[in-house]
């Protein structure tokens, strides 16, 4: 009985460690993709605000708006791509397609 319990714990530990090591990368890619799909629209006000702070309000409402629209499309598209391809290590080692990984990252 004691050998059976030890063997069971050892097998569970080995399987648990192996699964966790492999599942983190595709899982992170899937979560990153879903997060970018859901929050991609945040690029619009973020770019307007950032450009307004860097330059002036008029630049924010014109150039920032254009940047925001473009980045909204890019971030949402990258999120869709990562969500669809999450099981595959494309690009290598599940690297993010877009930098920063998330809209709120610096």
C-alpha cells in the first residue's frame, strides 16, 4: 500500500510538472491574444492622450486619432492571430507578435 501511494504521488508530480512547463507558453499566448482582442479599442483614447501630452491638444485630436485608429486595427488583428495560432510556436517560442505585449504595458 505504501509503495502504491509513493508511486501515485511520483507519477502525479511528474505529469503535473511536465504539463505545467508545456502549457504555460501556449496558454500565455492564448490569454495575450484574447486580451488584445478585448482591449484593442483602448489604443484609440490612449494614443490621443499620449500625443496630446507629448505635443498639444490639436495634435492629439488629429495625429493621435490617426495613430489610435491604426493601432486599434493592428492590436486587434494581432490578438486574433495569436488566438487562432496559440497551439503552434509561431513565432518561435510563442514570442509576442506586437510590442508591448498588452495595450497597458509600457
